[in-house]
C-alpha cells in the first residue's frame, strides 16, 4: 500500500473502536493511581494487549510494561510511550475519595493511546508494508511527587531513580530502541523543549526542649525559616533568568506546639535548562541552606536526587509529527518548539540518549494540575492521540524505513545510556553542614 492508503487503513481501524477506546480512557480516569503505585492500571492495560495477541513483559520499573509489534523485517525499533500515573489533588471534585489521586494531567489519555496504537497497527493490515519493530512502552511515575514514598523504594532497593522513564533506562528497557515519542494533552498541537530538575530533601537538625524555655534548645523551625529566607534571596540572583525555578514546601514543621522542634524537613525542586546550570544552581542552593541553618545554631543535611534531564526534542521527528497533524486536523495550528517551557518531564531523560519528541495534542480542558482539569473532548484525547501515534510509526517504518533510519542514525551522537547513568548518579548525593 502507498503511504496515504496506509494512513487511511489505520485511521479506519482506530475510528472503528471509538467507543471502546473512550471507555478505556474513562475507566483509567475513574481509577487513578500515582507513580509506582499503578498496579491496577497496568494490569488492566496488559490484559487488553494480551487479548490482542501480544506478549507483554511486565514489572518494568515496578508497574511499567513493554509489548513489541515485530514486522519480521529488519529496521529501526521505535518506542511509543504511554504514561500511567496520576497526580494527588485532594480538592479535585473527581479525585479518589481515599487517596486524593486524580488524572489532572491527562495521563489517562496517554495510557489509552497505547491500546489505540496497537489497534491501528494490528487491525489495519499496515504491518505488511512496514519494517522494524514497534515497542509499546507504559511508563510509570512521571509526576515528581511523593518523594518520601519514592525514597523508601530506593532505600529498599526496588528502584534507583524516582522517575519512571529514568528507571526504565536503568533496567535496559530502551537499550534496543532507536527512536521514541509520545503525546501529552495540552491546549495546542506542537512540541516544546523543557527544563531539567533535581529534587531535594532537606532536614534541619536542632535540639528539642520545652517551648516555655526555648533558650535550652535550638529551634529547627528557626533554622528552616532562615533557610527559606536565604533561598528567597538566592532567587533574586536568578531574577533575570527566564528558566530557573526554585520551589518547595515544609513537609514537617514539628510534632507538638509546646515542644521546640529538633527536626524540620523541607522538599524542594530546582529547575534549569541545561545540566551545567542544574549543577551550579544545586551547589549554590546547598551552601545557602547549610549556612542559613548554622546561623540559627542548627545543622542541615541536604539530600539531592536526580529528577529529570532537560528535554531537547529531535526537530526532524517533530516535523514529522507536524505533517501528520496537518493531515488529520488541517484546521488546527501547530506550534513547533515556539518557546522553551520552564516545566520538566522525564521524557528529557529519554531524549538525552535517543532521538525523541514529547508532543502535545488536544483533548483536555481546564488548568493542568488544577481542580478544574478534565477531559474536554474524548475523540481528540483518545482517538486522535492514537491516530497520531500510529501514523508517525507508519511514516517512520514504511518505504524500508527511509525516514526512520535517518532519525535513528542520530542516536550515535547522543549520550550513551551507561554514561547517562553515571551522570545522574553523580547528581544524587547528600551533603551535611557538619562537614563545612
């Protein structure tokens, strides 16, 4: 079949399962699970893929999985990714009443698109005209939340990275992948480069005593207050930088109002547009916090955990996405990397080692990560998302993978996965003010 005929066949197959795919997206929306806890979501999707005749490798990064569609002909291996995890937003009207979990970032659509992509490839007859392999990879834990829980997983040896895609890279899931892409719900069609980040767990150590005799202790909350003010002053240093972000919370400010607290904990995230900037910001942040704690006669320990690498999309893969969007939604404006985003995604880790694009597509409504977020257009969120994934795969692997081979060849110019692991391991460390 010619390219257009391949496209038409895939679109017809996916559209034929419109109600089925929408029911999947709705099911996942109604059963949200945050990162590294997506057991039910994963099992539900795995069963659907197995029912389609696919062999699924499970337990990847705890709750992720991979199912391969092999054409039987040599060619590149491309990975279509679908994210599994929810946010925790207890004030959202549709959150889980027990856990507070809700898909207020639209990952239920991303996960659904894995099934839609499988339908488009397996039930359309297009595979006979393709070469290479398509890996459908479900990725857990994209949202950088619940740091304490993820630290317990690290401490117990279950994971080494707090983000799902980074953990999958560690486990070798992407070793044979030449190209990777996914699409995230947004208010526009397009793709954008993003910041990277590190996560921080800060503990201010003081000396407890009766609050009526504060002179007998060292108030860790005072140390935290000094640190918060010092961090605010550090922000001023970066006030002309359009991308650096420093933000955090006090996760434990003490246990009883009549006791001077001896331990106060804070969580922070530092975002910057390149690895050099992340390392520099990280070092300055640690110094500021430790000396601020000492100024309040306290001590501080600062644990740094790699979050996400900066995301730089492959422009040719992005242009291919653009051409597909113009075919399936010609009236829609496509914005190819029109501005740099200060936000982060672990797709940056994938793009550090493999030519990749983190695309945006329509279908959501309201404010992302907000209490009014929801699915505004099921067809665009679930069906067009699946069509987009499938047509890109077709264009990459048809005609003896002419386009795919050109993009895949750029993998050799990126950071090898073993070197990537060394870089992120070097970022993860703990420093203590007692060592100053």
